[in-house]
């Protein structure tokens, strides 16, 4: 039952993250990129600190500097992702962001010299072809929004990589509180530098911030942290990668986004690459057992 509980929490996280692409797209109609991030992370930090106040005692120097690293990476990732949404569609943004699971092995190779396997190389090739179908235009150029989304995937890959390292020695929720806090500080610095201090707000704009902070940030990350304690790591990564599918679903359902055949084919290739990258341990095991 604990395994199914973990998988259910992973599904909730994926749904929340998927809906977040639409939430950010709507939010950009009322806020600038830095305003949206500053308000979102500030509210999420406050709520997380209140709900898990006992975890504040676990914030040591080690937790603080590790959480700060994660916060800086998260700030960069969300900056690129949110800025990318100003120039591309939520569905394309979602699928291009999802290639982070393929980039993680590249980071592991660069930092720890871990060798690639055939499944990772195959997944990378399929993902590149998928990106081509999804993003390349008739002139064989890629728009700035898609490029920012790809850079965002690299940033999220670093976030995943270092989070997996840090949570082995530190409390996950304590790290998350610091991470959100640092991301909000960087966002407010951006607001001040750009002279974008909000002086007014619409009802829809405020509701969007509340939704992004409570559901797509607070609930999503808490479900992820708790769910990973019970769910199988491979299944967890695979379930979380479905955020791209939910992102597309909500984009079509709520924003009326129209998908072309080429975009759908490219998205399917990217998702296939993600599956290959994530299920390879089980596949290898089945081959050996056979």
C-alpha cells in the first residue's frame, strides 16, 4: 500500500506541475517574469515555513548553503522557463523542459565521468529528433522561446542532480524551505533592478499567484518529497515526466491551444526518449534474467 501511496503522490505532483505551465502563461498577462516568480516563491516560502515550522530547527550551516545552491539553480531554471513562455506555447515549453531527465546523465558524465550506456545515447538521439519536429520552423530556425525552454531543461537537470545528492545527508523539507527562500530573494532583487515593484493587482492576477504558490509549488514539492520515500525511483521519474503530457492537456483544454501533426509527433518522440532513459534499469534486468 505504501508503494501505491507514493505513486499516487507522484501523479498529483505531475498534474500540479503540468497545470503550472498554463498558470504561468495566464500569470504573465498580469505580472512580469520577475514579479510572478517573486510573489510565487515568497508565498510558497511563508506557507512552507508555517506548515513545517519544526523543520526550521534543522536548518544548519550545511543545509543553508546547500539549499542556497539549489535556490540559485531553481531561480535560473524558473526564470528561463517563465521567460520562454512569453515567446512559445505552454505545451512546447512543457515538453522541452521535460528533456531534463535525459540531460542528467550528461551532467553525471561531466562531473563524475560516469560512462554512458546505449539506452542513454539512443534516448538522447530520439530526443534531439523530437525537438527538431516540435520546435524547428520551416526555415529550420528555432524561436527564442523554445531555446530558453531547452536552457531551462539544463537548469532543472542540475537541480535534480544536486537535489538527489544533498537529500542523502540533509532533511529534504529543510532544504526546500531554504531553496524557496533563496529563489524568492533572487527574484525580488530582479524586481528591484528592473524597477518592477508592483503597485496594483487584478483579482485574476492574485488568484494566479495563489494557485501557483499553493498547488504548483507547495503541494507539488511536498507530495514529491513524501512520495519519493515510498515509490520506486524509476517509476517516480517516469510518472513525474508525465507533467509534459498534463501540460499539453491543460493547454488545449483551458487555453484552446491548437497542436499541429508535426508538434504531436515531436512530442511523442520526446516522451519516448524519456521512457527509454528512465526504464532502462528494469529493461536491462529483464534481459539478464531472461
